[in-house]
């Protein structure tokens, strides 16, 4: 983009500080940590409640960035750097995206709805791509920030656009409509998602309809058409499975196909999926193709080839201590940029390898496209690139450490697992290249039980608790006990990226493992053992000090190591009576620390015993009051101003007025609040799932499992699933007390839970061997298991064995 400075200032309502008369850039960025930032970047310094892009301007200048859109200029503006000063950088970012979109005059589909947006977008892209150069939202980029990022991917070669628009409350769609400027509007389905942001369903629906105010046509289910404003009803091109008044009527045939009826034609379409949600999404796509005047033969031929849409980047354990990032179902330029940023955020090994297929759907000449890919891979400092496909093998042949193969099979023939050692591997390929074969070989082999961790949900929960805090309040997050069972490395990577101030672990070996995984954040060891002092200092781990004996021992050890102001954290006992200095210890504590500069008190803290129990609110307030008195004695005695922290997860929620300088977030990060109201505002993080190994029918009176604890009453259909108490499932959950979910139906656990297996009653259920089984997740919250078992969610979560494979994903 090349634009006069004066013109750009008008677009984003900016004043200008700098010497340039023309603004030249090829890349727009809002992420200071992206390795794609360089001298060709225009950086918008977004300023949110818990992040501020202005803090990183000097770092970005070191990377070559010279053009910034800011709401505040640095105290000492850097020479030869241009600043466009606006009142709100997010609004300016959106205004620029809207201007950029207005420079292109081709058809654009805008999709909204509660569910199905991404699936319909991806399917429509597949269906019309043979005829157009399509630009689409990458992944689920449908937010107030994601939509402008998507639109800014438009290139002069594109001639059709498909963009999602997602909202969570009122007054958001107006902004997205201005950016997308759809000529065709699609409403998928309306459900309960984000209901909390609206007074009722009508308000939510009316907000979504705002995407269509300037559209030429609105495609939606016939039942929803009467809810549109009068002036928009004449734009409707509707579909239905029940209403004869719809423009397109669908029905299932005896042969399992879709019968499509319009006023002019009738034809059948073979469909690859027959569940109700997929049928609705396919009806939406077919109706859109009919509006675009596609021939019914073409529609039938292309619809039969639809595929399951994988919307997640997944992080898995790989062979030979590798980390595998699985994005093996898409390869377009926009999503490659996202995947490379994800790789940088979540790498657990410093060496980075990318396995990449030919890139399709760019709208650019191949030589120009792969020149951009070449630059992108170099800027992200990829150590090795394996290209698969004739085009990428040809055009990236000159890239350093590039290895090309004409096909996936050609690569697999020469593949050796020994070629991959202690590295982070991004596997990204177009669907036709079947990169799932590569992922299968590179993935560490475990049994079919997995714990899936939603990184989007982790980030949502973090931001929920941050919203309770002042902008200056620091946050420490507990990642002890293998990240509450979820996996500490990957969670710590996310937290580091989101600028958390401290991590907390229980023991030194947990902190050492994080250091070896590349985590540089300050790490506090909450239970430091004397035998681990040497290793702690070697790995820059900071001990909790809770007694005079421990203080003297660590001080002597630090002196031997010639330490200077080594950070320590003082624990006070204010009523938990587990660990910590008591009031009578404080004078002696001060006398030990005051004459030495070997140690530095970074924080003083205590632990609330009952912050989640309303009955003991007065006790909690007394703990807080005692802590303030004792921490003040230490601070004044040592003449220091340490960080103070006493609030845990439930403390943040119930006592935010006492947040002091820092808080400690634990179980809440993982989606568990201290009551139903709090938990309802969090997002579900972990899903434990497996598959049905075998199904059999047992006769009346037959027993199942050890000890013959279950006897069938009549013919009983039994499913065996490969998970047991060695995986962390309590044996008390068996013998018809507990249950699992299979195809959204509850299946009761019968007989005793075995070490590696359990059996469930699937009588009358439509299921078969290989079907997915949910042990806990959204359908069965871990809080529900804990309540029925008379325990707490912590125990359930931390009991999941490390032999259970963890898969981390980002939607």
C-alpha cells in the first residue's frame, strides 16, 4: 500500500508526527511479538484493559518498524519514525479496514449466526473456488479485531470474498458491517451462544440482522424471514425443510439424498453427512449456489465431495521429544501467517520445522505467491522447510534448508522418524495432500484416550479474572501439578505470550522442566526443598521462604554461590496454619535480612483458607487485615516496597477490593469457579474423551466385570471403553453411580471400573465400535463428577494420568 500521509490521516482521523509525506507498507500488524514485523509494517498499537501495544514501540523499531498508529506518543519520540495519533487505535484500525474494503468492488458474502459460520464459510469456499479467486476469513477470525485482519488480506487478484461476523453483545455488528460491506448476507442458525450479552433472543437476532442492512440479498431459513424489518424482507432468498413458502425446499429421500425443490427445478444431491446440523449447513450452501445461478449438476457433483471442517490448530506430543502442531487440513496464505505466529507462541523446542504443501486459492501468480511465502518463512526464522507439491518444490528451491518433494507419498517413501529430533514441527497442508498421514507418523503413539485442552477458553478465563483487576495489578498463575492436570508447558507458553507476571509451581523439578521448555517468566517455587536449592539457583527459580530455619539455610547457600539480591518470596501464616511465618517470627526475620544484600524480598504473601465460603467471610477479612499489618511491619523494618498478594481464584472473584499489588490465579484459569454463578461466566477448558473398543450383548442374568458386581436384567448391550483407574478415573464412579456421554446420550457405567477399561450400558443407543465417548467435558462438567463423588474438581483434574495424551488446540 502506498498512500499520502495526509490522506491516511483523513481515513483514520489522525494527526501526524513525523517527516514523511507518503506512507508505504505491505503488512499491517497488531501483535508486537510476531516475527513478521519489519520495515514494511504498519503497526496499530491497540490499547486494551490488560494490554498496551504502546509499550513495545521501541522493540518494534529495533525490528525495523517505522510507521505506528498510536493514541499516545512515546515520551521521547524516536527519530525517523512516523506516528499517526488517534483517539482510539482499535477504532482507527477498523476504520482503515473499512476504507481498504471499499477499494474493491466484487461480490462479498457476510456470514453470521450462533453456529455454523466457519463451516458454511469453508464449504462455500470449496464449492465456488474453482470459479473465483476467493479471499476468506482465516480460521474463526470473526471478532472486532479478527474481521479487520481478515479484510486486510484482500489482494487485487481476488474477485470474491467470504467473511464471518461474530458478536457477543449489542452495538458490535454495526462496526463489522461497515468493514465487511457484504453484498450477500447469510444467517446460519440461532442458538444460545453469547445469550448473556443480550436482553433476549430477539435483541440478539436484531443485532445480527444489522450485518445485512446494505446487502442485496439475505439468505436464511424461511422461519426467520418474518423477523426481518419490512424493507429487508424483499431481499430474502430463503430455504426450509418444512415450509412450502421457502424459495428452496429440502427433504430427505429414501436413498439418503437431499431432494432440492425450487419454483423452476427439482433435483437430488448426494450428501456426505446426515446429522441435522450438517444438513442445515448444506442447505444454506446449496441455496447460496442457486442464488449465484450454479447449474444443478455442478451443485450435485461438488456437494458430494464436502468434508468435515477442522477449525483447530492442535498441539501434540511428537516422536523423539518433538512438539507437533497439526494444521493439516488447509493451506492458504492468510492462514499460513496465523499458523506461523502460533508456532512461535507455542514452540517447546527452539528448532522450528515447517512441513508445507502447495498453497492454493491465493489469487496471485505462482511466482509472486511463493516469493511472499519465501519472505514469510525467512522472517519467522524457520530452521527447516519441507515442501510437498510440484509448485512449492519449484519456487522455494532456493530457500535455505529447503527440501522439496513432489507428493506426500514421495516424502513418506524417504521419511525416517530419526530425521526429527527435539524440534517443534508445524504440519500445514491443503486437504488433497492428506497430511494426516504425516501427522500420524510424527505423533507420539499412545492409546486412544485423550485430554483436549481449549487454549481459546484458557485465554478467555484469564481475561475474565483480569477484568476484575485494576490495570496495574500483577497476575501470578499457578501451573503446579502438571498445570492442574492440563499440561504445564503449553499453558505456560500461552501465559508468557499474554504477559503474565509470575508463574507458580509446587516443586523445583516442575520449574526446571518449564525452564528447559524455554519459559523465561519469573517462577516461584511454593514448596522448595533444601536438596533442590542448588538446582533452583542454576535455573533462576525463586523460592517461597516460610520459616526462619529455611531462611537461614537458603541465605547461607546463596552466600556460598556469591549471589546478589537473589529474589525470595516471604509466606506469612494468617490462619491457614499450613506454612508461613507467624507474628512472633517477624522481628527475627527482619534482623536476618536487614544487614544482607544477598537476598531481595520481591513479594510478601499469604493464603486464604476459605475465600470461597460465604459462611467464613468474616474470617477471610480478618486474614486479610492480619496480612496487611504483618506485611507492613516487614516492609517498614526492611525499608522496602515489595509486591503483596493474598487473593487466590475465589478471592479475586469475591474480594477484588483487596487485590493489592498482585493476585494468584489457579483453578479458575481452567474453567472452575467457586460457585455456579462464577463458573457460568468461564469457558470450558478440558474434555476427556476416548472411543468404544467393543460392543457385545449379554443375556439376562449374566455378570459384567470383576467381582460380578453387575447382573443384567434382560438382554443388555454393553460397550467396553479403554479408560480406567490407571488413567485417573475413580473406582467409586463405577457400579452404576457414574456415566459417560455417547452421541449426546448418557450411558451408565456398569460393574467395577478396571485398571485400563470400563463398561457402559448402551442398550437402545445408536452407537458402534469406534464412536467417541466423553468422560468429562461440556456435557459432564468436572464439577458434576466432583459433587457426585464427594470431592473437589482439583482432585479429579490432577488425577488424570500423564499417560493420557494431551492435545492443545486453538480455534
